[in-house]
């Protein structure tokens, strides 16, 4: 089971380490087993992968037929497994499927599988790490191997001592109840859009090339500066990153070390991923590329939009929607059959709760005929919408009307983006739509916050903007905002 999950996890990530570990775990679990038990183990291995495949089929059926629950395919497969195999061999699978999916933590999942092994007397320690394919511990690959060894040892102790088995069972039950309670609290909205943080990264207009390393260094420096002064000791994290032009999201997918540095620089939590929205353009074959990535605290890609379809991980019910368009009016990227262009998994939507729409299709009735979603924030960039274009005027007029009615504020970013760390609380408290304009002074670029009429609002009126600029347009030298900037 564990090796099947690890192999399935390795397929979309092209991570050879998980694949090798999964194959080794499968071979070790079959070593020294009687033929009948080896057959059951192989069936369970295939069952774990089959559940994932059936879940994918159920997801596709739900998208086409409107099925409400994507896990229905996994439940059907579990029923078939119950009918075809002895129930004792299926108990660990059901423990994982029915209980562990709602528990956030590999330790509790391993404890449940150990209890199932104790009850069924299968004696295969590999079953104790059935959750490791879908729930990653904080220690990454080393943590998974260490937890596997601990679960294997615990399984051997349980088989040899009734007293140790009883103590471990009681401890595991208490862990289960605690984890279920913690999971129910974690599934509640952690924060709303008003407490979200948006980070706009510098682009080629600042003299940066398509190399990602200077961007990462800038993020790390920005994180340190924010920790020391900008947020004044607050623990607020960055939730949304607007990626600059010329930076390939595909390169981030292929470079795990760079993703880890990004996640650590942004202080991303494991259960609160960070959304990276990058440039959106058509590839040589007409496919959409470099649209978006979703990073967890370990730098793993837990969701991404690539080649006009989302490749989700974890729970796969899309809930949170982000709307993206191209750089100009003629390069608009429509959603298929009125559906959102970018969809994120439910688990990510529950933790983010941003419902960010970038230059929303819903603002353009002649291009989008579906229902207009409730917009929280609209981020418009001069690189996408020149201020004099009819599309930009339409966006500004629509969002201005919504904002006057107590609805959505508009945040415009001048070409080049700048490097601004803005609090969503400030956006919410603003009296009207805000424009972030980039100006050049003697000390380098400055980010100016103003309303649509050009007047700079009082910092107290808009909740206190928090920002930073890079002196001379070079990353790595974060300075406090100058007079007239976002402070």
C-alpha cells in the first residue's frame, strides 16, 4: 500500500527518490512471506494504486456528468475489494480510506494502520506507513524513512507483547481522537481575505533577466526585512505571489532545491500553501504555459495549472478559483465552456480562502456568459492592461462601482511590478480602488499608492500599507519605503 502510494506520488512529480523507495518497500514487504500472504500483499499494493486511479476516473466523471463527490470511485473500488478478498486483508485499506483521509498527520495514519495490523494479524510492517504517500511529514524524505522504520519496529513490538500492544492501542486511539479534533478545527476557515498578504515581485523592467536565482535572493532578503521591520514582529505569511514576467514556472517545477528556498523565504506553512501566479502565454503548439503553481512549506508543488488543465494533488474537489488573462485585450484566455480558468484543490482553498480574481473574466460580459463570481480583490497590471486601453477602463469602471457599493477594491500595479508586500487588511479598509504606481527617484524606484483620482490616501485611512522597494532596482538591498511611497 505504502509503495503504491509513493509510486503514484512520484509519477506526477518525476521524483526518482520516491519511486526507488516505493519499489524497495514493496520488495521488502514480500520477502520471506508465504505465497498466499504474498498474494494478499500484492493485491493490497495494487489496491492502493487502484484507488487513486478510480478517484481520478471519478473526478473526470464528476467534471463531465456533475457527480458531487469525487471519492465515489474509491468507495466503489473498496466495495469490490471487500467482496473479492477476505475482510481481514482489507481492514488496513478501509482504515486508511474511511478514517485517515480526514486526519492531518502521518503519525496518526501510521498508528491506525498498526492497529489494523494488530487486529488482522497480517504482520506486515509496511502497511503501517500507508499514509506516507499522501501525507508528507515535516522532515521531507528523511522524515518519511524515519517514520517508516519507527512504524515497522512498532509493528514488531505489537506482535510480540500483548501488554505493549494494549498500551500502543490506547495511545493510538488517543492520537486518533486528538487528530480528528484538530482536523475539524483545521478545516474551519483559518483566515479570510482581509488578512491575506500579497507579494508583487520585480520583473525584467528592473533589469532582471529570466534567471530565477536573483528573484529567490530578493525574496529571502525581503523575508528578513519583513521579519525585522516591515511587519513589526507579526507572524503574517505571504499567501499570494504575483510572479514577474520572463520567469518560467516550469523551471520551478523541475528544480526542487529552488522550490524549497522559495518556500522557506516566504515562510510558507505546510497546511497553508502559497499561490504563485506567473505570466500567462501560449506555447509553440498553442498550449497555455507558466500559469500558476501552488507550493507547500517543503517547496513541493501541490497544485499547478499547465497545458490547459489542472494537475491536482491531495483532495481533488476544486473550490477556490483564480481568473487569469493574457497581457493584452487580444490575448484573453477564456475558460472552457464557462468554467474558471484555474481551479485549486479543496484543501488548498480551505486554507487560503482568498478567492482572488486576476483581471477577472467576469468583468467582461461580452466574453464571459456565465454567472459573475463574488470578487474579493482584482489585481491589474500595466503589463496586462495599459491604462489607456478600453479593457483597463472597463475594469476600472466596474470595480469602482463595486467598491462604492461596499464591494471589491481594485489594485493596479504599474509596469515592472515593483516589490510590494501589501496587507489585504489595508485593501479592505480603503475607501475606494487603489492604484500602485511605480516612480523613479534619486534613490531608485518608489511605489506610490493612490486612488483612481491620483490623490494619495492617508496611511491610517487605508489600514497602513506595508511595502518595500529595492534601491537602484537591484534585488538583495531591501530598504524602507521612502517619503511618498507605500508607507
